[in-house]
C-alpha cells in the first residue's frame, strides 16, 4: 500500500472518527437531557418521599390514636363484662326471690283456702247458733208464759195458803197433812224457779 492509499484510509478513518465524535456529542447532549430529566424526577421523588414521610407520620399518629382507642375500648369491654357479670348475679338473685315469692304466694293461696273453709265452717256454726238461739228464744217465751200463767199463780196460791197457815199457826200445835203438802209444793216451785233463773242467766 502506497502513501496515497494510506492517506486516504487515514482521512476516511478521521471522517468516521468525526462522525463518531458528532454522534458521541449528540449522545452526550441526549444524556445531559436525560440527566436533567432524571434530576427533575429525583426532585419529584424527593417530594414524594417527603409527602410519604408526612403521611407515614400521620399514619403513626393515627396508629397511636387507634392504639389508645383500642385500650379505652378494651377497658370499656372489661367494665361491660363486669357489669354483665353483676347483672347476671342480680338476675339470679331476682329469680331466687321470684321463686321464694311464688312459694309465698302459693302458701298464701293455701292459707286463704283454709281460711275460706274456716269462714264457711263459721257461717255454718253461726247458722246453727242462730237456729239454737231461735230455739232458746222460743223456750224463753214458753218459759215466760209458764211463769206468767202457771208459776206465779201457783206462788200466789201458795202464798195465800201460807198466810192462812200463819194465821192458824197459833191455833194448831202440829202441822196438818194439808200444810205438809203445801210445803212440798213450795219446795217444788222454788226448785222450778231456780231452774228458770239458771236458764235465763
């Protein structure tokens, strides 16, 4: 290869190198644009990261608030459980009281039934007593009639006979048979009077 050919080859290579350098400059220019875009994206990403940090901070605060709310809710649930337990005990006590009350009511019903029977018996006794009272009143009326119509008349007769005997007592030293009979009748009448007084008392 002569010098002219070498020179042409060198020139050709230089032209190619210039073309490559031009392309390289264009690539570098493109890379600069890409780097600028990348910087913008990084800046945007930094803003997004900052926003994310703020959101994470808010989320942490919300999480803390939720933890506090959950703690309060747990306490409320525990309190509710205790109140439900107390309510169950009260309900059990009320059931027991209701059972005792039911037994008392049953006892009262039985006592009322017995009392009703006693009242019925008393009514019957009063009816019998009324009947007996009516019979006694009838007997008293009959006795009063006997007293008015018979006994008083006999007493008057005896008294009159006794008066006659008293008048004639000094005339006779020994009682006659008639006087003895009058004494017996007076004794009988006195006995009847005692019986009548006993019935009227």
